[in-house]
C-alpha cells in the first residue's frame, strides 16, 4: 500500500480542489452541450469536435483516431519522469431519453444514459488543471478520449492505434472514473482491489430439428422442449459447476421458436449474456455452456449450432493502484467520502483491456441528484437516469490528483 509520502500532498490537493471549483461552470456547460447531442458507437464527429474545442489553447500534442473518432492528447511535464494515462469514454446509448431535463437529448433514440458526457467533461477539467501545473509535473500525462465503450470495443482499437505509447514510452499506470446515477450517494468515491467489473460474453444457440404438425410430435424432431430444457440446464450448471465465491451469471435474454401454435418449427433460437469475475471462470463457463447445450441437443436427437461471442474481459484493479486511489480520494475528499466496494459490479467495461496490459484502477463516483434516495433512483442505462453534474469538479480534481501522485511516485 502506498505510504503517505507517496500520495499527493495536502497543499497540492487543496490547490486542485479550489482550481476545479473555479472551472466547474465551464465543465457543466460542456457536459450539457454533450448531453443534448449524443452519438453512438465509434463514429462521434460532433463529440470529437466539442472535445477539440474544449482543449483548444492547452499545451497538448493531439492525435485523432484513424478507425474511430478518438482523441489522444499528451501533456508533457516540465521535468523528466514516467507516463500515466487518464481515460474517459465518450459514446452514448441507443436509448430514448424520458428524463424531462431542459438539456435532454435532442436526438431521438440516443441518450447519454451512462454518464459518459460527465466523463468527457471531467477529463477536460483534469487537462486544464494539469496544464496549469505543467512545469511541476515529473513526467507526462496521456488523455484518452475513447468512443465505442458501449459494446463496440473502442479501447482495443485505441490500443492498436498506439494510445498506451502516445507519449513515447508505455504508460506505467492508467485510471478511469465512472459516474453512477444510483446506488452510490452523491459525491462518494468507491473502488476495490482485484476484480471490479465482470467479463461479458454472449452465448448464441440454434437447435435444429425437423418441423411437423403439432398433433403429431412423434413424426417430427421438436426443438422447443429441447430449448426449454437447455435454458434450465444452463441455470443448474451455474449453481452446480461453479464456486459460489468465483461466480458466473448466465441470463437468457432472447428465446424464439415457431410461427403458429399448431406447427412444430424446424429451429429454436436463444441467446444469453454470461458474466464472470475471473479469467479462469470465464474460460471454464465457455466450455461448460457449450457442453451443456450440445449434450441436451444430442439427447433429443437434434443438431446444435452453439458459439460464444467474446465480449469484454474482467476489469481487474491492480492492488497497489487501488490502494493509491483510495488514499488519494480520502486525502482529497475526506474519509467519509470514500468507501471500498465489497464486491465487483456485474456490469462490464472495456477498460479491462487496458488493465490486462498496464497496472490500472477503475473507480466509481456517485452522481445521484441531491435529495434523491440513491437506492431508489433510476440507474445507468435507464431512459429516466439523471446525473448530477455538480460532481464534475470532484471528478476533475480526483483525476488530476491521481496523475500527479502517480508521476511523483515515479
């Protein structure tokens, strides 16, 4: 665990907090501009343009993505030292907003329902704070503005285009902050060592039989009972083949067969999301799920087309970096505003791709609107989700403090 001497000093943190408070109105304005015009996926030209405008005038070396609308900005410190990375995702979701906010999305069917607009504004704020202290920085900071977090694999594409080496040498640490519309009280920071977010993969299954008349199932090969049996067998597999302390979650979210009540269909199709919290459990659940589905199909005399579509890996926080985040947050905000997450979150994140390469830490910041019960408020991805952009100065100051402290650690 980092010693007090390895954490940012109290005077530094006070200075950052005061600086962040001064620029909060600008960050709120930027966030609300982004919120009104959300963009989905890897191609985010309007979002990219707003980021470039917000960074204009800062002493940054900027590179734009080739295969996606990313922005990579390098701030070179005034003294030699290592390189550290701060990341903000910038894409929205295919959700139609129903929040009723005056700055609600003006794009039908698109919404910043996961708070990525706050992430962008917070990282812009961190860039401004760090640029003001550029001469004091013992190293360089890479700012990673990433499209395509919501299922499009943007982090992997940015890595392929060189974001981890953008300052000339590989970054020694990376940090990402995510806001929550619920569960975590306003202004609270949370993280944990080890697994922080689940891996997410998809199981696709087609059971192929032989159709026929509903009155004569013996003359057909009915895939519907087999599909139902396979769904239940997968749930039994989860509880009987996996350690409760290294769990997996398998949820069938799509099941389809047939066109009429008296016709046995040729095929039955279903798909499931699979969540796991360790690389070992992830590998094993892939094998077990395919084995179960193929075995049920064989027992019914059917063919099974079953495959795993890989998604995001487990987001694993390096223990030293998680302790560093915790110490920095406590110093910056006070003991009462930090809590260690007791368990990982079953959602998934492509920041885990970064964490597989460099020591990293992923942290949560409560952005539930003041006065609301965080355990009753609409959560991220809801069309009614609301995020308090009053926490932007907290996010900006914390990101800047993490960069400064990590550079000072060497």
